[in-house]
């Protein structure tokens, strides 16, 4: 299955904005969120499964037969915040995607590197 990078970004943004410290978000919160209604249930579930593998979240997925049936997360990790801080800005995200659109495969770490370079170029232009 294809990992939708926009869904990755939007799920991270949703966690950051909707999760109160000391609380948890569950699978139903993601599936019912207006912020994620542009994505299929399958895209959201797959993204959450993959995000739980990245060390971007303190999460507990329950997967049976390659299907996410339960999920909870308490917060983003340091690395999750670092990645989101790199790609949160809509202009940075747009330019990052423009650089990667012609590539067949782009890893999350490569997105972060390119996003960092985009930010650096934007800063350099303002100096």
C-alpha cells in the first residue's frame, strides 16, 4: 500500500493540535476528525500503523491480520515534533513536495532533509 505523505503530515498536525497533555487520542478520533476527512479510513489506518513504527509517536497500535483495529497515542516524540516542525509551514511543504513530485519513492527522512533545505533557502533569501 502507498504511504500518503500528506496524510502523514495531517495526522501529525492533528495530534499536535488536538491532544491535551496527559490525554490520549484513539483510532475513532482520527477517523471522525474533520481535519482528516479527505482521507480514506484505509489511508488513515495505514498512516497510523507506519507512524507507530517511526518513533514519532508514543503509541499503541493493535494490528490483526494486517488491519489496524485499535490505536491510541499520548503524544508526539521529540523526533515527531522535529519532523513536523520541518514540514508544518504550508509554503515549505508545498516547495518540498514540488522537489519530490517527480521521484518515484521518497522516504520520510528524505522529506525532512529536503524540508530543512527549503527552510534554509527561504532564510538565506531573507538575509
